[in-house]
C-alpha cells in the first residue's frame, strides 16, 4: 500500500438528515462506514427528535472527523418552528421554493420573523445534539437568497455564532463548464457571489468549490459522480442526498428513487474505487489539513 497522501480531499455532505426515518438511517449507516464526511440536519420536521437522538452517539464516537451542519429549511411542506413566523407573519406552512423566491426578489419577506425562525432552527439543533452546528447551509440553497442571506448573517451575529464554514454553492467557471447541469450551477454561483459580502466574514472558512448538482432523474449516478471527481480541486464540498425510501419520505418529498441510487453507490465498492482512481480522500472541510492528516477511515462492510 502506498504511503503517499491523496492529492485531493473532498468534503462529502449528505443533505436532509431528519427529513424521514429512511433518509436518516441511510445517512447514519454511511457515516458509520466512513463513506461520508458529514451531514446537514433539518430540524423543522416531526422526525428530527428521534433522528437527533440516534445521531448523537455516532457523532460523539466519530469526533471532529464527522461534521454536522444546520440545513436551514424555509420551504414546504414543513411548518415554521417560531411563533413569530407561524402566527405573527401568518406562515402556517413554508411557501414553495418558487413562492419564497418571489417574496425574496420582491423584498416582501418578513425579515424579523425570519430571524426568529433561524434562531429557532439553530436552537433545535444545539438543544438536541448538545453542540452548535459545524457549518450552515440551506435546504434548496435558500440561505443564498436575497434578504435571507442578510437575515442569516445578522442573526448569527446577534447570537454570537460563528460556524466553521457556511456553504458556498459556486465554483470556477472552467470547472462548471466541464460538468453537467452547468446552467443551474452558474445561477447558484451568482447567488453565492452576492452572499459572500454578508456571509463570508461570519464563517472561519468558505469553500471555493462546490458540486453535486443534477436533476434527480433516473440516470447513471456513478458516472455523474465520476465526472465530479474528475473536476474538483482540493478541499471541494460535494453535496449528496442518499436515503432509503419509506412512506414518510414518499409523503414529504418527490425525490425518492434517486436517493436509493445514491445510497447504493456510496455503500458499494464502486465509490471507494472511484476515490482511489482519482486520488481523492474524504475529509472534513472545517478541520485544518494537519489535523485531518491521520490515517483515512477504512470502509467497512456496506449496507447492501
């Protein structure tokens, strides 16, 4: 076995932990197998308390090599946690992404109530896991939207929170052009650049490279991931959405079969072979390189 360290490291984050029991179970299994760098947690749903309890011990055993983040959620079908947004602003349910985008562009967001909601979701994370989030991102990238990015920044300042990193969803244009779904990537790049001024100073680091974007349609996910591995630089953040489909997930989210395809890939030998072929290792983004230089976590038996 070669003693040379891999030439590149990526931070592979599974989004939507807490969305549904099957999603949370799959993510925990992949974390235990060393097949993920961390996960981003949704604290607004009914399944969060049980999911947090199951994650607590696993995260404690893994230590800083597994990063846990807050997946800020402001779109349906969920309901707000804060009474300010639920009753004061009349949001019994969050709007659709399209509806939230219209409110954002029209400067019609209830910013004070949104700040209270961000605080509530942040508190739900810290109360359940006994620690602040290592990083913050947004479900459907809502943390980058005009008005929301500024409110997130002011809210973090007001509670004295400084996460290790806040997810950027942009990249260098030359890398984006080498990947599928470039149009969506360029759109997120524009939102990320706009948010840099308000979110950049609040985090200890921000990632310069991001990928994992596709349409969740039935397609060859291993080939997609291989394309991403071929184009990412060192310290890139890659999002993924593995999960096991259950009735709860089917009732809440249209993305189902794609989650199982991702789960099979990350649990199987093809994923680790792809990492070796591209000379890539998994590492937490918020940890300095010298602290992450311990031997790589071996892959254990996959979940099948």
